[in-house]
C-alpha cells in the first residue's frame, strides 16, 4: 500500500493516495512510514497543520521504538518542499544523487565510462 500511495502522490493522484493511506491507517494507526507518507501528501496539498501533526506522530512512533531517524526525500530542485520541511523543524542532513544509467545493451566498461 505504501509504495502504491507514494506512486500516486508523485504522479498527481493525491485523492487516490489519500484514500488508500487513510484506509490503511484506520487499521495501522501507529505505522510511522504510513504516517510520514500521509504527512508528505498533506504538505503537497498545503495542509501544513495536518502535515505537522502527522509527521510528529511518525517521529514519535520511531523514537518510541528507538529508531535513529526518519528519511524524507525531496526531489532535486524542489526547494519549496525542502523549505517546508525545514520550516516545521526538519534538518537537511544528507544529499544523494540518482544517476540514470545508459542503455543496458552497452558493455559494462562503456557503461562505467559513460556514467
């Protein structure tokens, strides 16, 4: 359910993502990953207060289980989302880069050189 909801949120199908997440949260109310994804969706919808409450519940659940952190992913160039996360108390700690690999028909040495 989480992966499908994430896909729907990222492709602009927020209503469907919200229904799926809310349905799953009705029986998995303490699932921090579901809560975090629902919080991301609320942020996308400019429902900041709802997002903060959901993300706080997610963080509290992780802390209660002794988890060290919650990862929120922001696509490259989405400074608006990064500013929103920072405005509610999250800190930027790590940056990653995803590289799209060349066509799989290339020999490994050529693919390595091209990357």
